[in-house]
């Protein structure tokens, strides 16, 4: 497992009975986490693209415009 799954593993260990947890259930929980992480990355990328399109990749300079 990679480091990005460490806290997920701790959470699974604390919230489940490891004596009765099947491999399929564990795999399912890890896949759900991975899908959520990928969705967050897509959302972040969408925000970056939207910002770039809106502001041309430049930082906004509010209040410093010419009248």
C-alpha cells in the first residue's frame, strides 16, 4: 500500500472487526476510497481550469483597476 492509504487503513481497523472482515469487503472499502480521491482530484483540476479560463492564468488584482 502507498502512504496515501495509511489513514484509511487505520480507520478501517478501528471501525471494523478484523476477525470477521473478508478480503472482498476490505477491497471494496479501499476501492471506494480510491474513487473518492480520484473524484476530488477531478474537481480540483476543474477549478484550476475554470480559474485559468476566467483570469487568463493571472492572479486577480481587485481594486487596482483604471477608472
